[in-house]
C-alpha cells in the first residue's frame, strides 16, 4: 500500500525498539488534523515529534509518522515494545468514513504480515483513556483485509473522496455538473481520476 512520507523536523531520535509485541490503535481526538498538525502539537510538548508510527486520514490516505523501528510516544509503559497507529477524527462523537476504515484495515493487515505475533489493542486497553473512542470500528479494522485494487474503490460521500480530488467533486456538485448533494455519491476511483483530469483540462463549465 502507498505510505506518504512527510518531511518532519524531529527534535531528537528516541532510539530503536529492541522488541515489538503490540500494535496499538488510537484516534486523534480532533475532527480534522493533518499529520503535521499532530507533529507540531507533540513537539510543543517537548516530545521527539509525532508520537505514532502511522497516521490514517479520513480520506483514506496513510502517512508515515515515526520510522517503524523507532520507540513511539503514544502509550505509557508500552512505547518500547509497540507500534502505534492513529486515525484522524474523534470517535467518541463521530463515525469513521468507510474509506478510512478500509485503509486502516489494510495497514493493520500489512503490519501483521511483518509481525505475525503482535497483539492488537486499543489505547484504552492499556491506559486510562477513552481512546480510540466508543465508535471506533475495532473489529472491522483488525479483521483480515481482502486485497482491494484502486479501481474497485468507491466513494459514497464527498468526505470519502481523496483530498486531491475533493475540490473537483465539490465544484461539480456546486455547478450542477454532478448530480447529488455530496452525501449520496457512488463514484469509482477511476471515475474520480477521470473527473479530475477533465477538470484540469478545462472541460467543465465554471461556477456562475
């Protein structure tokens, strides 16, 4: 799967783990936050930087956090023997978009291929916290993922559309070129790519 690599400015190197026993799932507890936002929050706390090894956004994009072999900073007493994944959103109050669920599921499956003996837990299973939230789809995300080709992905709402395509989709809904309200879409990944290409080539009418 594609892992995006932000250019973080680390405060220091926390060192490498000598063992890996757990995969721990978190939510950001913020409805909207980029991995760089989280990195800056954690730098402000005098940490090395973003505490998680992976960050999954609502549009399904997956970002590297700390290098996978580094000691994390996400779960007290377990950072030296765990990998941490954080999901954008507050799942005490929100429901996770399907595209984010599917990306998280594939990421967990990918990690378990490399570390098949890991125990997968939520943050609240180890520390006194509600994280990753009562609405977090733990059973789905931790179940084995079936391979999904990009052209099989379908987007049901504007929120599920990847960020690189969202401005095009929103514009087409706004000017009537794409019928719907944004909450009743059924667009394939290939169709979204075609719409973006057409938009970039000026084939759609502008808002009036």
